[in-house]
């Protein structure tokens, strides 16, 4: 099994390999008609994938959200936005590669984009702090939010982080204040803010760029108050061994959060997850962005601020009004 494959993916990947080998054999021997066999094998592969993904647990979805081959924000920026122009630095301390942003166009509409990234190899992951954002990144995001406000450009955010960076340096450089200032800034933005959680939405590290008028979530993304391993440590006093149980307890998956009213739409992924067909995933994201952005652009600045305030003011039901999503 490839190191990047999850256990429940193994039979699916093996079937795909058989299909690829059969297709190559058929191409090399055009005198043989293997169409029926290939169609049957393809149908079996699709059926097995559907059956497998109907039974995966919430913990499996966490692992899919972290999949090494899962498309990251730079892929979506390249696929969906025209002429992206990245801006750097918080103009105070420096730049943070875990959080990128700049100006671009979406369907002819000028926008500002913000995105978190983890890197695709060891060198990139080290450069991008494995997706953990430093205060410089959040201050850079706030600078871009202010520019969007000034030039009346909608903001599109691609969220994918395990959380804010938690080292001593980050605290000394004002991590808590940087996140708090972003939250305050987003609540008064007079432009549309559309958020798409494409992988992990971890704690305040994600929330610092995610107070949107609309929040969308990929089918196998997760959005939670803390990583399952951290919850395991808090509740069971261990080193993450009970992460699967913790995940079942606080329900961080897209269907759970849609039911709770935390998000507005689940963006469907290709059969087997976004990493199996990134282009199809990007097309689904494009349709979702187009739908929600066109609606938000029709709202006045005052309506956008009020809608955003009311959205977060009413999240959370308690007592007799609580929703059972078990």
C-alpha cells in the first residue's frame, strides 16, 4: 500500500490499478475487444467506492481532510481565479507562507483572496509551518481585508489549517491579539465575505479568516474547536489515543455542521474524495462560489454587516432548543 493511502482506500486503489493495466493492454492489442470487461470492472469499482464511503466514520473523514494528496488552496486559486497577484508581509515583522492572499478576478469580478496552505513536500511544509499560521499571517490577512473594504472587493477565503501556531515566539509576537483583531475586523466589513473550508478548519486558527456571510464546506473537510488528538488529551489525559472517540463526540464533519447551522452548504466531492479527481472538485467549488457570491453582491454594505452579525449572534442552541445530531 502506498504510504499516502488510507486503509479503507486500499481495495479501491487496487481496482483502479487493474483498470489502468487493462486499458493499457487493450490499447496495445486493438484486435481484442475488452470493452465489456472494462465496463464491468469500472462498474464494480464505482459500486465498491460508494459502499465504502457510505460506511466511513467521522474519524475517517478527519483523515481524508488531512490526506497528503488532497488538493490544497494553491490548486483552487490557480483553477478558479484569474490573474491572482499575491501580496506579502504584515508590514510589521515579516511574511508567513502558511497564509497567502492577494488580488484576483473570479468570473470577471475583482476579488481579494485569502488562503491557508500546508505544503506538498517536506521542504514546503517546513516553509509553511505545516499549515500552522503565525501572527504575521493573520496580520497580513487583516491588511488584505482592509484593502478589500477600501476598494469594495468581495473576499473569498480558502480555509485549511490544523490551527494557529502555538510556540512561544507566536505568543510573544501577539498571536491572541492578531486573531482577536481579525475577528473584530471581519464583523464590520462592508463587502461580501465567502468562506470555503477545503480541508481542516482547526480552532481559532481557522476562525481568524472564517467569519463569513456564507460558510461552505467540502464534503470531507472538518471544522472543529480543536484537533481530535487535543480533545483526546483533555478528556482522556492521553496522547491522542482516543482521537476517534473524540471525533464521534464533537462531530466536526460537514453534515453535522450543516445540521447545526454552522455552515451554509456542503460542497460535494468526487467519488472517493477530492484527491481522486481534483478537477471535478474544483468545478464543484466554482459552482458553489458563483451561486453564493452572486447573491451576496446584491446586498448593500449595511445588509452584509447586519447579516454577518445576526449569523454569529444566533449560532448555538441550548436546553430544550438544542439539536440532537447523534
